[in-house]
């Protein structure tokens, strides 16, 4: 089991990785953006593939930005001294859950009803 310091370091490393991934993915849509020239002489399937790839890159970027927000929030909770405390019941989040999901904000007991409602 990792200590809180190790979890914080893991979150900081994850933040750096996510920022690098976001920068890399943010450049990708430009590769697929159609130009006036690409509309002439390209098969419609090629234009469709370009559009699909652009949308995929944008969706990936949005997902990474969302994860970065969760990591940043977990690091803010470290600074506030509330990291590892369930936002629903105020009890400590089990270390195993934090090991598996370092940016978890709720314990499994509080998370399960939310997951059932979402289905």
C-alpha cells in the first residue's frame, strides 16, 4: 500500500503526463481538418475518414482534460487537508480505493448508489 506522499507524487506525475498528452492530441485535429484543396479530388470516403479522425482526436482531448481536472482537484484536496475523505459521508476512503483510483472523491459505499442511479 502506498503512503499519502506516494499517492500525491503519483498524482503529480499523472498531471504532467496528462498535460503532455493533451498538448500532443490538441495538435492532431489540424492534421485531419479538411482544406479547400482536399475537397477536390478526394473521395467522399476520404473526407469522411478525415472528419472521423478529427472528431476522435477532439473526443480524446476532452476526455484527457476531464481526467486532468479530477487530478487537479485531488491535488487541491491534498493542499486543503481533505484528500482521502469521502465527500458524501465524511469517512476516510479506503486506501485500496485510493490506490486504484487516486482521484476518487467518495468511498465505495457512497459511490454504489450513484452508479446504480446512472444505469
